[in-house]
C-alpha cells in the first residue's frame, strides 16, 4: 500500500496507484478487501481479486444497507432459514408440519438447501423443480408439496430482510405449463360398477366383513380419516344422524417416535358437520355391530383419549387407510376374476380405485340426482364452494355427453 501525501489530504493507493476508498485495502498478496460495520456493530469483510470486482460487491452491500437487507447474513444458507422457519411456525396441525419437514429433508436439504440464500435466483428454483420432475420423476402433486414449504421459507427470508423478493414466486405455475402437467381428474365409479362392488362384498363370504365400512363411505361421502375415526357416540341410530367433529390421521411424529395415529380436528370449520343417515348406511352400522358381537371383537384403541371406535380390525385396533386400500385391490381382483369366468360379452369390470374414489362416487351420485349445490357442499364439508362446483361441473359435463349420446342413437335412426 502506497501513501502519496501527508496530513489531512493523505490518500491511500493500491499497487497500480489507484486511489482506495474508505474501508478498502489491498493486501501484500494483491488481494483486495472491504470492511464495514453492521447495524449491530459487527465488523464484516468481503474480498476480491480486482478493485473493480470489489467495488461491485461494495455497491451491492450499500444497496442492501439502503434497502434494509441483512448484509451480515449473506452467508446464511437456505437450510439455516428453514430451521428458523421450523422454530417460528405456528398454527399448523402436527401431521401437516411433520409432512412439510419430511418433504424438505427428503428433496431440498441436500440439494439447493446448502446454497446461500442470498445467492438463490429464480432460475435456480426452476432448475431444481425441473430436476425433480425430469430426473427424479416426481409427480406434480409431490413437487407441489415441496413448493408449498419452500415458498413459505422464502417468504420468511423476505420478511426478515434476507431477500428483497421471493424467488419461488410463479415458478410452480410455469413448471406445470412447460411440462403440460394436467390435474388428475378424480374418477367415480359408474352406477353399474358401484352396484357390482357393493353386491360382491355383501354376498362374498371372504369379503362380507368389509361391507359395512365401504357402504358407509359410499353412503356418506366421508373422508377415510373421518370414517375410521367414527365412534359409536358419534352416530344416532334413532335420529339417523352422523356427527363429524374429528378425523383420525396416521403419520410420522418425528423425533424418532415413528408412525402412529392421532386425532385431529377437521381442517376447516366446514369439516364439523352432521350428515343424514340413509337407510343403507344405518343398516351397515347395525351389521357392523352384530358382526363384532358375534366375533367377540371390541374396540381396544385409545388415541388421544378417544375410544370406542366403530370400525376396528379383528384385534380391536382402528383400521388403517392402507389396509382398506389393499382390501379394495383384492376385491377388485377377485370380483373381476368371477366376471371374466362367466365369459359374458362386454362385461362390466371394476376399474382400479381407492377409498377416496368412494367419496367422489357419492358426490357424483348427488350431482346426477340434481341435489342442491349448497347441500352437497355442506354434506362433504367443503370450506370453499368452488371445490364443490368444480366436481359438479365435471359430473354434469360427463352426464350431458352421456344423455346426448343416448339421444343421438334414437335421433340418428330417423335418418337411416
């Protein structure tokens, strides 16, 4: 470092005799550094190989200071902000929170999570989502879940002045457009398929014990967690009403506790509701009670002080959604085998479906029968009528095609 004048007009020069600003220094090895003091009184340094590069960094630092951005946090990684988010996040149900943490740790932490948050650009998020879609072959629903937690973490970074804006804004929408991802349309059983399913399990000795739980799903449109969480005190056989006020969830509780059941309140206020009990549903409850009495089965589960569950397995423990879906797969297989053995022309076969398909089937039957849209919304527990309207629109569109198709057959015959 070279001095050219003395006293008040003393200037500091680098080896090329360029004047250095306040805080700038050129070291003996030629490397430049800039030192400044944060609002917290901490001394910070940045380094560069050239004076031009150093001053670009200085300008960025001064702009950050002017905009209120935490320049002292430039080395903070996305993972560190995520940990802060975990410490501060409130108002989430534990199963949702644990799912967020799982998604982050599974897909983000060892990838862009290690990058300094101040360096992450929108293009980095795009590249990351494309990687999840193209290399890891994730479904759009999974990427959507990753985006949900990632967007919240970046929002926190913006709120706490680590960033000026959220780099994940709009990226998921662009990904869906560029990959032409389409929302998977939930399929309902047709009337013929529904009848075949019900008749098979009601009359088949091997599957008869599954009839009550699936009949209740088909006759109420309840979510699977609501059905398996039902207690005998939640139903009134005399008044023929079902009270929905909680749901049963099975998830990894974190902290090495593993997976177990918990009782949650419904996600929204609309989830708390009463459902009229149709005759077939009442018969299913009575059938379940008789079956358990004959088999000597009693509910043994105690989950968050909730007991006396209706639908339990042979050990008296609450039913698991995975077990129910596996049962459906076996029923589909054996039912279709019986149909094919009869060698009928154009036989009706059961398509692949899950417990949630039974909820959608119930909704479809309501729409086809012309039930008032607000009644459908209330029975299903939809907080947003747009969700109900979306289903209604799909059903009526398909129904319209079917009705016109039936009309077309007779109409076209007039021109034959």
